C-alpha cells in the first residue's frame, strides 16, 4: 500500500484508524513498562534453571491450605498479609535471586514490585503461578516444606 492509499483508508474509516492508533500506542506503552519495571517474569522451565544454577529463594504467597496442598520444592511459605521485604527471611537475600510465586501469578507480580522498590537486585516472579508450574507437568510437594 502506498501512502495516498493509507490516507484514503483513514479518511473513509476514521474509527478503525483511531482504534488502530490507540491499540498501537497501548502495546508500545505496555512493552516499555514491562522493560522498565526492573523485575522479570519467568516461565516454569526458567525457574527450574534459576533454582538449580543460582540457588534462588522461592517465596510462595499462596494461602496456607493451597501451599500445603502442593508447592514447589524448597519454596518458603509467606502469607500475603505478612509479606514484608524487610523480614528476616528476605532481608538476608537482597543480593540473591528471589522468585515470588502464588497460585495464578497475580499477587506475586505485586510482591515483586515491592521487592524491587525495597532494593532487591535480582527479582523474578513466576508468570502464571503454581498453575503454570502444574501445566508444565512439573512436580509439587505436599505438606510442610
């Protein structure tokens, strides 16, 4: 398509053109925000590599019953209401990789943001949470850690 054809299309379909421009701006904004947030989303396979290679601390924010029903091996249970970046468990891990997980990935993204603001340097969250871990057919441990 040539420029005159694009302009003619925009004149004939102003709402479609505005919608396209709006979606383009939204996508660019979302991607820039993702790049600038300072913490990284991990897929389950990436998390296993980080645990095995770098001895990452995995913090599970799931409710107690959910945690006892199945959690990632070696993860530490912290209730979301008691989540504090300055807690004894987390304060000693400021320079280590810290991965925050929850059941579906929503609460852990907010917790990752809090850790980054508190000065943690290697912050990650499991995109999709424990549900994504299960869908990748990775094992869960039942009971207390």
